[in-house]
C-alpha cells in the first residue's frame, strides 16, 4: 500500500468515501493498463474547454472519441503548468486507470510529463507540441503537432488582399518557435500579395490575459493595423475587440466567425479529432503508438474556416490556388532569399524549408517585415 | 475605417485610453475595500466577489438581454458575499484575513461552476458615452469612449471622500474603524457597522466585475480577472484609505498597464516583460517615496488587524 503516500488532493477526495476501494484500484492496475479492448484515455487542458480556442479545439477532438466502443475518456481542465499537472496525471492513472494520456499544453512536457513517463513506464503519454527525441526521451513518451503555420500563411494571403493600410497586427502570447512560425507565415502570406506589407506583433507574455489582449488589440488598431490575428489560448477577446474597432480578423485554433460574422475573413483551425482517432485506433488494435506525429492541411490535422463575406474575388482565387498547392505537399513558407528583421540571413537563395523541416520547430527569429522582437 | 497615422502619439493616447478603459474594476473594488477597511475589517475575498460578479452580470445579461439588470444582479451577489464575510467575522476568534482568502477561493470556484454554460453565448454590452466627438481622429474618438460605470465610479470616489469627512454615516464608519471602545461608548454596535460596510464593499466589487464581463474586455471567461481584485485591495493601502487616492491609483494602474502594448505597437519592442512590470515598479517607487519612518501607514484605521 505504498501508493497511499503518493496520493494527491484529487485522489484523497475521490477515495475518502471508501478507503477499501483504494486497495481494489491498485490491485486492478495491471489489467486496466494492458492494451485491451477497453481503455481509458485522459485529456488535460490548461484552460476551460469551451474557450473558443486552443482548449476547445482539443476538447472537440476528445469528444469524438466518446462514441467509440470500449473507450472511455476522462478530462480535466484548468490545470496549471506546474506540479499540479503531475498530480492530475497520477490520479488519472491510479484512479481512472488511464493507459493513454494527452497533456495538451506546451509547458506540461518538461519536466512534468517526462517525470510521469519515468514513474509509469506502462502508460503511454503523447504531448501536443513538444519535441520528442529518440535519444533524449523515453519510448512511452511522444509528441504530436500540426503544421498550422500553413493555415496562418493562408490567413496572410486573405489579409494581404483585404488590408488597405498595408499594416497587419498580430497579438501573440510568448515568443516560442510555434508562435514565431505563425507570425512569420502570416506576414509571408500577406507579402505574397504585396511585398510592402508589414506586420506589427505585440507579445502579451501569457497564454490567457483577457485585459492585456484587449489592450494589445486596441494599440494595434490605433497604429493603423486593419487586419488582426492572434496566437493566444482564447482568441475570443481579440476577435471581439478588433471587430468592435472596425478591423478585420483572421481566426486561430477554432472557428470564431460567430463572434464577428461580418469582419471574420478566415481562420486556421485544428482538427484534432483525426489525430486522436488515429492514436486510439492503434491503442485498440494493440499496435505500438507512434512517438513523433506531425501533419498538415493535406493530412487533415489542420483545416481552414470558410471564407467570410468580406473576402474579395482576387483573395478567394489566390486562397484557393495556394491551398491546392499546399494539398499537393512540399510547399515551403520559409524560402530564400530571406532575412530576419535583424538582418540575419535565415534562408539563402534557393534554400527552402518544407513544412516538415525540423529546423522550423526551433525557430527563434522574426522575418523581415515583422515589427517586433523576440525578447 | 479611417487610417490616420498617429505614430508616437499612440503611446500617450494609449495610456489615457488604457487608464479610462482598464481602471474601472480597480476603482470599484478599491472604493469598496476602502469602506470596509475604514470600518476596521479587511476583506481579501473581493477577488472572488469580482469574479462572481463578472459571471453573474454576464449570465443575467444573457438571459434577460439587459446589461443593467446584470449590473444590479452583480451588485446583489456582491452584497451577499460581503454580508456573509461581515457576519462570520463578528464571532470571537475569527480572523478576517483567513475568511477573506476562503471567500476568494469560494467565489471563484462558484463562479466557474455556474459560469460554464455562459462562456460561449454573447451578452449585450454596457453603453459608452462618446466624448471624442470634437476630434476627427478615430484613435482619439476610440480612446474617449467612456463607459457610464467609469463616470459613476469617479463620482462615487468624490462622494465618499466628502462623506467620510462631512456626514454622520462617514463619522460612524471612521469611529468604528479607529476604536471599537470609543464606538461602544457612543452607543454604536461595531459589528453592525462592519457588517454593513463589508456588505457595501462587496456590492461595489460585484459592480467592478460586471464592468469586466459586460464592457471591457467584455466577455465571461474564467481568466477574466487575472488577479485584479487582489491588486485593488493592495491599492487601498497604497492610496492610504483615501477614496480620491483610490481613484488616482486605479487610473495610474490602468494607464501603466497600457504602456507595454502601446510601446510595442510603436516599435519599442525590446524588453517588453519589463514594461509589463511597470505598474508594480511604479507602486514600489511611490511607496518608497511617500513612506517615512516617523509617519508610517498614516491614515490607517486603528482597528485593522494588520496594524493592531
């Protein structure tokens, strides 16, 4: 009964009614952990699962698993990126018998998820966005992500056609590689329409700070940006504030068009249902889960919101053309000659990084034309 | 949309606009806390009241379609939280700070629980008055869109400042806050006065929450407050329990908070984390500048548990 001493708050609450059940639960570990026809899958979200954004996109994916025979889904929302997430994972394993866990937020990976991987070698963990590396990380860990930068490139194409001031705005949370790739892709998409377009970026420093996001949006509009997009957990505030100020918006994570039907151009959305279904099918079939999963528009990991009423014919045509090219595969957003906004060459003439290039996942620069700084 | 280049003028304009837009919750919560603390109690639970008020206002506005009913409901909910705090604290051996922390967690948790179905729907916004009509620059017009609650808050600060000095009710609150014994000698019941003062404080905090969810940023999410209620409680000490000081401090906080995004928008992009710390650095500087060993915590009510 050494398990008793590893229990977290949540465990205690759940087991306080029947202490005896604890013994039963620990005794049943080996059975529920085995890759049998019945399995429990755990999802952990950093915010509320109906936030019109990042967490909603994951929760919608998780919801599609609930109808699958023999699969039960457990979820916990508002779990901070601290030792709390370790406790959540422990209780999902110990009490709910989860054999596959998806900690969906960036900060869950290191050290929290890796600690749990070492502690529960029979449980599979797949992290969203992390860089799983065969040499560094255990085999029961893994990561998955989608090439949503392509979606931001398409956002940029439509924004480039729609903008009259030739200034775009981007409200970003933190300067991590995925965010930087989105900002760069958005601008490069717009520059494929008009190479004089610039994009102003404002970092808020946190994934979810409603008041600061609203202030950032106002500041961008004040400086003349007339198409705004963002990379924060919940784009709701940015979309509503920008539309309220008369600017157009491109969405992110999920479809926000109901929030601003007239001003919403298009948006880059996740399609996690496809990814989660894939993992669970492997789990049910008993085949080993892949450790490193990536996919883009062509693989169905990412999709675009339907184009809004303000999108013109020229924009529509280029959008469709670019999308078709991306679906063929091998499309590169970052291609030479290209400099960073500090003047450093990031791609030489003839050099191109396709969406699958691992270099893109350690991006630490903003390209020429983006007004902003990574620190 | 008219695109007018305002360049660097964007920074002072953003600070002004930010002061008006962001300060209102700080104003209401800190005025409420000032009343409570002047009566000799500290209610740290106002963060929870703020969040619960935001949820209540949004929910009522969604259901009834009237933002003003939402504000009223938020004030009512805040009143209940305040009265509950005031009632518990009258018992012997009860620590008002501990109860406040408990109520802070309780209020937030209850708001998350009841607020789930209201994250997605859109509620009608509170009206704003356009004071920027004289200018033909759209940015100025946008910055001078002043919400009615901000004006009410400003008037309330002025009224409270006057009332604490010049009315019988103000005197009673101050006497109870400075010395329970003196209040009893005057035939006053300190517990009743504190109960009412905490209730009013809670109601004001509820209204502050209504501003958050119904005007700026104008939607109900669980992260809507990000600690503003706690900051406002700290502002009261910073403002030396003076309602006008609370108003000024709230403006300062709102304006300083807008500095980070505004500087980035004009291209000052290095070190934005430092600019985001601006409100706190300002607080520290002013606290250091205004403190002195001979008159520390001037104006502090004598019955406050932190000064006793």
